[in-house]
């Protein structure tokens, strides 16, 4: 691989695997330990599959819009027929992994960091990644009066969502590529990294306590609505402008015992992504309606209109980017060498894609044998 390509990859690659360093602490603190249960009201009709109900988990945010729209529009339920879809929503990856391990959910939409963490912590025994869902949707947004160029970030106060989370490590990695020094734990150095919950980041920006933030959507667009400007879209740092932000995972036990149900959910995901691409405005409204149902408040038009175009909805889990993320995290000293062999099982997805006349996707050599 050419040096320039490796450099480009490193800017976002450590992100997916730094969270394992912190997840034990987060779990012990009860971070995101509560899930909101929301049984889908669309009736289960038709022939029942091999189980009465399938329990699906996802986050109420735009990078999980495949789940939001597929649930809202009844696409998943239609594919499941007489098997009932039951939904739980989560605010953090650790709690969703805990639910999967406890048998509270069977399948989930989740980011790369907790997926890798859950797999490595269980020594490869609890989950498989079975599909992709989304790429992109992460931006560096800044106060344009204080930061006009990328070099101006030096010496400024930049927020990330959480110590060691995907965006935090992506930013630290980008800072390192700029040749600047920052202590990862304290956030102190040539740039001040302030770990700030996404819910309060807009207020921190308005108060002037931060000069910008490296954050996912819709937080980035919320900041823009407060006068911030997008300085960098993380997708620009990746070959092909794609990197995994949301995967689909399944309990290995459920996958083994109910492959027909897994295939039905994957058909629902593939059909939902196709529907989103064909009906972008309608899909955006559908996702926002589901967010309103789950949170009590929809996103404002300015926010969702700014956020929506930066997220790509993909069936491909972009396994090569995950593999590269892991390798560069090890190289950076963020993680001991993880054994990711077998983290993917893309046979059900490729079966669904073939039936839909779509090309198969690769597991980048990390598939189950």
C-alpha cells in the first residue's frame, strides 16, 4: 500500500477500536444502561417463520436511519410475515452489546467500536457482523470567526463526544497526522480536546466554551444551525469516501437457530436502503417521524436537511475499513492485537443480495470459516 494511502487511512482508522479500552469503565458506570422498549404496532401477518418474535435493537439517531425507516414504514415487519418484530432503542453501544449478550435482543444496528469490542471481549463467541447499514455522517465543525483553515485548529478547544469513542479517536488520529501532540487521556496539548456529551455540545458552542467539534450527525448540523461551519467531512479522509459507521450484528446463537429470520431482517434492510435511495425526501421525513415518536421531538428542518446528505446508506459492511481500523489502532498503541477472524458472516447477506440481483460484498478475509 502506498504511503499516501496509509496516511489517508490512518486519519480515521483507529476510531473503531479504541472504545474497548474504556468500555469496562463505561459499563461499570451504567452508561447507557437503559433501553427504551417500543413494540412495533404494525401487525404481523402471514406465515410465521421459525420463531414467534425477533427482538431488534438500534439507536434513535440518523446514522441508524435504515432501522428507523425500516421500522417506521413496516418494511421489516412485511419481510417477517407472521413473526412479530419487537424493537428496543439504546443510547450507547455498551448497553446494546449487554442486551445482546443477555438475550434481550437478537439482532442490532450498532457502530464499529462496540461491535469489535463485543467480539474481542467474548473471544469471538457472542456476535457476528452480518451486514452494513451506513457510512459517513461525521464532521469537524468550527467557529468561523476563530478557525478559518485546518491549521487554525492548533491551539483551539475542540469537543468530541466521549473519551475513546469513535469520533474522539478519529480526531486524535487526525491531530497526530498533522504533527501535533495531544495527551489522549487528559486531552491537553497542541489542541485541547474536550469530551462533551452530544446533547450539550450545541450549548457549549453557544456559550463559547468550545471552538468546534468533531461529531456525528445530527450534532454537527445542530452546531451549524448555531452559526458553526463545516471545516472537514471525515469521509474526505477515506479512499472512496466511505467508512463504516453502522453495522448489523446478530447473536451467534440466534443466527444458528433461526437463519430464516436473519435473512428476513437482512431483506428488510436491503429493501429499506433501496427505498431510501429512491425516495430520499420521503425517507428523511419517515426517519424524523420515528425520531419524534422515540424522543418526543423531531429534528428541525435546518438540522435534518444539513445532516441527511452526508450519510450514505449501504448494504456493504465495508469490512476492509474495519480491518484497517484495527490494524492502525494496534500500530498507534491503542489496543493489543485483536483477533477479528470470524467477526463477519456475510453468507446470509450475499444470498439476499444475489436474489435481489445485486453484487455480493466482501468480508475482507475476516469471515467465519
